[in-house]
C-alpha cells in the first residue's frame, strides 16, 4: 500500500453501466457519494467522478478511492476497484450491493462499508491514515426515529451538468418490508426524519427552483411530513419526490403537497391484480383509482410504477394492466420487469427454488428477465412488458391521460413526450 501524500485526496466514483447520450442531462447526482463527501474532513481534497459524464482518472494520485455500487453497477465497480488497487491505491466500497454481499465486494476492495456511512466513516479514515484499515466497517442497524446528517458538500458537483444538484433526503427507512425491496432489512423498519428546521434551512439555501427529494417515501409518516410541507409554502420551489399511494387517503396531506410546490410524485402501484394490489402500503380506505384521481385533480403529475412478473401474474396481466391504466389515467406509467435483487426475500426464494438463470449482476436492471416466471415463459414476460410499454405511449394514450390533468397539462405532456422517445426505440419482441 502506498504512503499517503501530504495532502489527503479522496476520489469518489459513481460507475456507469452504459452510455446515456443526451439523456444524461436528465440524470441526478449520486446522493450517497455526496453524503460521503459531507462526512469527510475539509482538510481532504475530495473529487467526484461520475462515469456517466466523464472518464475515471486512473492516473491520478489519491490517498483513497471510494466507490458506490447498486447491483447493476457491481461488475463495473469491481473493474474500477481492481484497476486502482493494481496501482497500490486503497479502495473502499459501499452502497447497496456491497452492503448485501460484503464478502464478494471484499474480493475487490481493501475495505467494505456495510449499511449507512455516517456511523463509520470517521473511524475508517482514521484507521486508513494510521495503517490499520479493517476489511469491514459495519454500521449498526438504525433503531430510532431521528435522522441526523452533516451539512451537504455540493461543491463536488461544480462543473458538472445534471437535471439539478438541489437534491436532499428528509427521511430514511420503511416499515412495509416488501419482498422485492431491501430498504427495511438494511435501513430500518421505521421512518426516520431529520428535524424540520434543519430540512427547511437546507431548502432555503438553494438558489434555483427545481428540487428533488431522494427519500424512499417522503410522505410515509404524515405527522412528520406535514410540518415540512407547511414550511415549504412560499419558498418558490418546484419539487419532485417519491411516496406511496396511501398518502392520498388524507386530503389535507394532498393539499399540502400541492401547495408546497410539488410538480411530480413517483408512486409504486406494483401490480393491478393479486395480493400486491392490496399491499398494506396502499391501504384499504379508498380504491387505487380514487387515490390517483385525487392526486391528479390537485395538479400533481403522478408517475405510477408497475412491475410485471410476480408469481400470481399469468399472460393476461399485460392486457389487464393497460386497460386499468386507461381507466384510472395516472399522469404517466412506468413498467419494470420484476428483479430479485440480492439481499431481498424474493432473491432468497428464487435462489432456493433454483429459478435464477444466472448471477450476472449487470443484467439485474429491471429490463431483462433473470428468473423463471411461475405462470408464463421468460420470453412471454419480456414481450408482454414491451407490448405494454409501447401501447401506453401511443399518442392517443398520452393525450387521453394529459387531458385528464388540465391544471398541469403542459408539464404532464412534456413528461410523457420524454418517456415516449425511449419507448419508441424498443424492439417489437424479444431478440
């Protein structure tokens, strides 16, 4: 291992899995790496390399290289890590994939952070500089409702072009424990929020309008979310985020979301039939159609996420889903293939049943079938997914949806046109 230089330099790398072309201008920066930068002493020179936008500077002189990786990024992350380690530069890996498979990640890194970085990063840097770096730094599982974060260090984005760099988290954790999701087992089974005034102070520091909350479920705890939304009124922000559909059971919460400047919410409908259609995070007080209409009538663009491939999905699921979406008309639908990510109950089930085709992580990307479906062939699942995407983004389908949301017509139309382009380029059937 090389001796550290007098000025400590940290390179943070976000791996890319494919070239995005013009679409990279609509990407958001890595919040996890910004968090690591915020935890690093200001005596360190911190450099961000987002491979979506630039080449990795393998010839640079760094004290430490930190790499984050979701599952679909893992293969590329390991290649980058191996390259730096061959040059004698120590590498630490973190993020979802190293958290759930630390032994695998440790084959390519000098240290692996398991879980959240905040509790362990200071110790890791101290150990590095004193020659006692450990293989694994395991953060304790969060256990209370309070989330504390250091001030953001957004200067690492200087000179880079994103949709916006005004991103933040107000909360972490989730109590719903969906079988295809890893948030609950690794980031806590309660909603943990930052102090309201701390969040509002960060929002007031922004000098542009567009803001994105990166929470898994910003509105999960209405009692904690409402003061945040109330404080955002009058700030002039236009923001988007992610929540579950259940928030719309509370008309006051929907009103506050709209009045606070929300232009769009991403929600997971998951499935229109079977037990996932009645998951606890959807609630039972109102139908999904009623909740979608309530959000849409408030002038909020609602992006509804659908997943194909659950064990109770047969070949009729595609037609049922498209017809359902024509009826309830969310602002825009997105379609995903069920992906059993490592660390989830779904992955363990499919692995135990011998239904995984492979563990080629770069293909665990929501766009390839990596398992044997129960009630249809893999080819039919893929082709049904293609067909649903194309049918949902014909001009007639787009205009039918947008005319149902006159208060946000042009914003709604713009979102749909941006989604139509990639859908038009899809193949007509599995190759």
